[in-house]
C-alpha cells in the first residue's frame, strides 16, 4: 500500500484519517487493530475505537467492525457486527495510502449502507453534488466514483469479499484471537 519499509503487522494498531477533497481533515479513528496487510489491501478491526470529528467532537464506536481498504478500489467497507446481523457502511473514497502517521484517504461523500436484510441505500447524494461544485470534482473523479458505486453494488449483490458471511466470520474470529493474546500481555 505504500513504499514505507515498515508495514504494520497483524495485531499492530494504526490510526485511520479521512480527508475531504480540499485537504481538510474529516475524521480520525484511533487504534484500529490490523488483521492482515498485503500489497493491495489492509483488513482491520475497530472495537470501541475513539473517533474524532473535524469539529473536535469525539465518540466511541459501539460494536466491533471489520474494515476493508484496497488500493485499487475507490471505496472502503466497514462491516459492523451487531446482534441483529451485519450492517455495512461503504464510503466512496480515494484508494487508501499508508504512511508512518496513518492510513489515509479522501472521502467523497457518497455512501452505500447495507442492512442485515440486504436492503441497500445510497446516501449523501446531495452532499456529493454540493461538494462537487464547491471543490470542483473533475469529470474523471466523477466517472471513477460512479463506476465504483456499480462495482460495490455488484459485490453486495453477489456476496463478494467482505459481503460474504464466511469473510466476516474468519476476520472477526481472527480479531478475537489477537485481542485475547493482547489481553494476556
């Protein structure tokens, strides 16, 4: 994901930072546990993770969530593991980059929410239009994002990757093993 020599290892904690198109900080997640890194992706878990908004407001995530970032796709996926099933929040965003400070990406407003029953909703279309005018999103960025919405919907409809129960089970169980090991230290 980057040219940095020291990639985070399984069980390490990283910070995630999202920015807006104009370079302003949007949101920060502290202490995301890394479950897997490869050349193209990073999988992690947030569980009671401190989140800081751009305006300084802070809150803590309520449930464990498996996160998925890939350097070739313009979206990232948060799978929230709840009592009633898995809900997904998918951010349309630039591919993530990793440096010594954090995993970083540009948030492009559009989001796809998937409910445990499979219902999908495209969110923040108005915000995307407003920011697109304000920050002059290029036609190319617009095309890439619309293409990636279609890719994301295809993944959802076909249970690909993070949208399969097996994927969530594997990575959530891996998180529980690593958290248990961490607690014994």
